[in-house]
C-alpha cells in the first residue's frame, strides 16, 4: 500500500527519468567507459568490453570495479566518461510546468555526478526547481540500490521517508525506498521493462511512461493551486 500521506519531498533519478530514454545518453557514456578501461588497462576494445561488463556484474558499476581492483580515481573516471554530447536532451516545457506546480522539496538522486546532472538540467530548463543533487560521490561512490546511500541521503537532507516519493526508471532501485516507507514511481522505458522481467513489483506504487504527464495528473487530482 502507498504511504498514507502525500509527499512533501520528491526524489528524482536523472538519467532516463527526467529526460526521455530516446535521448540515449548512456550509449555515449558506454563507449567512453570502454575507452577508459582500454586505455587504463592497455587492452583492446574487445577485452575492455568484457572487463566492463564483468565489473558491472560483480561490483554494481564498472567504475567500482576499476576503483577496487585498479585504484582508479573516481573523479578522473567520471570526468572522462561524461565528456559527451548533451544536445539530444531538449528543453521540456511540460516537465518545467509540472515541476513548477508540484508542491514540496525536490532533490536529484543520481548515479551520475553533479556536473553531469547540472548539464542535463540546464538542457531541460528545470535546474531551478531542485534544492540539491545527491550524486554518486555523495554516496561514497556506491550505486543504487545499496541501502546505505538511501540512509545517507535522508539523513543529510532531513527527509522523512514516510513523507517522500522517489521516481526512477530501474525497478530494483525503488525497493529500498519502498522499504523505508517512501511512495515509489516507476518510469517505464523499453529497457527498464526488459530489466524488470521476473522482478516482484509489489514495491511499485505508481508507474508511467511519461513523468511530466504523471506529475501534472497528480497535481490536478489534488486540485493543487500555486
């Protein structure tokens, strides 16, 4: 069951949540990760790809594997892999309007870093709605869904989980949020639906293919006026 109270804090994932998956920024990032690993380990592209996916499976992110096994500086890694073309992300007036009408505090909760989030939000035209960005560095470079970073976020930003809502495109990332008492919104994409096959979805309170529309409907149903 969803929490009894409407949220007064909203946690938003960034990639494929605030902007549509068709922008496919991760395809660019994926290439940069492979190039970083190839350069660092002095291996060819095929071996770098194997290592990249092996570390992702074993460590949660390729970066964590490179940190743990090869002593990579995460800031150096993140600066390199996020050196991409952000032009596929376009301004989103509908999202801007929905966020403007949505009451409560708003925080970005991302597995990227702050510079990446800032560039995306600048393109979208929505940066002014968010009071903070809780990024991979704030979580000590552990990715979602590691429980300790959710605890760290709510402590750092004074969030009452029972009065919070989290939106993310990856269903497993919403499990810890639900377990803490948050309302959850799953942003469905072709890829996230595939990744959700066989996963118990009892922790998902709401789901949508379009975040801006869902937020607008949420506000309209409550007759909220700014």
